[in-house]
C-alpha cells in the first residue's frame, strides 16, 4: 500500500513537471506565427474600387503586425490606370496567375479569392490565428543605386510541394488624386526581384536558407517609401505558406533599438509569439498590466524560439527577458 501511494505521488510530480515544461520556449517547436498575405487587385479608374477600398483598408489596418498587403493594378476595367501602365507585365502576370478578371478583388494567402466587397474581418481573424511551418524574414540596406535585400527562410522540418520564393517591391503609401477620386494608394506593387512565378526552392530538413537581391532606385517612385515583400508559395495549390517584410520584427518598447538583443513578433496574436535573440537570453516572464507574473521559464540554447500564449486571457501583456546585459521588455496583445 505505501508503495502504491509513492507511485501515485511520483506520477503527480511527473505530470506537474511536464505541465511546467510546456511553458518553456521552444518545447515541441514545430510552427511559426503566420502572417496573412492579402493581394488586392484594384484599378485607379474604377469607381467601384473607390467605393469599396476604404472599408477594406479600415479592416486590415487594425492588424498591422499580422497582415502583409500589396495592391496590384490589372487593366480591368480600365487600361488607362497609371499604376498598371507603370508595369504592365508585372501587374497582368499576377492577375493572370489567379485568373482575376475584375476589380476590386482580393486573394488571401493565395487560396481564398473573392470580390473585395465580400471580404470580412472574421475571415481575416481566422487566418491570423493560423501558424506556418516556416518563417520568412527580410532585411534591407543601402540607398540609391546600391540597395540590397536579404530574405532568410527558416523551417521547422521538411516541406513538400512545388515551393516558390517570390520577392517584389512595393511603395508603402503613394499619394496622388486618381481618376476615381482616391488619394491614398497603399503598398503599391512596383516590380519583381524574382520572376513573377518565383524562384523554385527546396526545403528538405530543418534548415535556414538565405537569398540576396540587389536593385536601384527608379524614377516614378519615392525611394523612402519602397520596401521588399517576400513570400513562399506552393505553386501546386497556390497556398502562401508565409510572408515577410523588414517591418515585421518589433523592437522592445522603451529601449534603444541599437542595444536591443531580442525581437518579438507578432505583437498581436491568438496563440504563439516568437522571440529572436542575439544575446545570451536566460529567462523570461510574462506579466499582465497589473504586474502579476502569469508565465515564466527558461530559453533553450537557440536563437529563435516560440512560446504558446493561447491560455492567456485576451488583453495586453509584457514579456520580460533576462540577458547578460540586464533585463529587456516588449509588449504584445493576446486576442
């Protein structure tokens, strides 16, 4: 009888250890936060687009840390749209890829295509809650005739399919009064850095791959507004596995960006956050706005880790990271 009691107690202790270890970053790491890629097909001569776009922009701008958006301008219903004329082939090729025949239309993560007027916030939230088997990160440097883009793909394992890396340049906010009365034109597609169908890639195992691109400033765009958008798409079923821009990695609040040794993303999430550390990060605590420590644990010996926060109640939280140089903090929102 005493032996049975000891045995039962040991089972309880082991269960407690397993539950505690499930809070440690990196345990069972198999997915990354997934950004939602919205490819919007619109036209600056289209009056219906002018009526529908403000609502669309209002919805997606609520989720700046979860959504990547690019506006593409095919020649329908009007081939005089100046944003189409700037790069006829590039705009037409992407529209043809999805068999887009009218504007305004939107394609979400490559597989959900519909008229923009029927796009709903609940659909967007559903996609935001999903994860991805890979992470796409983008860094940029240089100016003028010497600009460079590095795309890094990190995977959690082998991924099958006809995978393509597509990298394009977009102009974040282009202001001009167009024929349909629109003034603000967001994330305007300008040119491809890869082919429009992408660069074929293979992800065999848990690995990291880097791809470098160079380009020059061009007339017709504002250099300070230009940035690269990269995404990995399965050409077999059109699914976009994940996407990235230079804006994705957030810096800890209240810190000098040059001294930050870790980055947190996304800052608005339903279940997972990722921490990328360049220093010797040791411990973490998740704290609510009342100062209560709700989660704590240690880092594994790796530069990129994920942490499940799905059991937290919706609201704002701080994560405190202990590093060799002291303590740093960042804020995130659990939906």
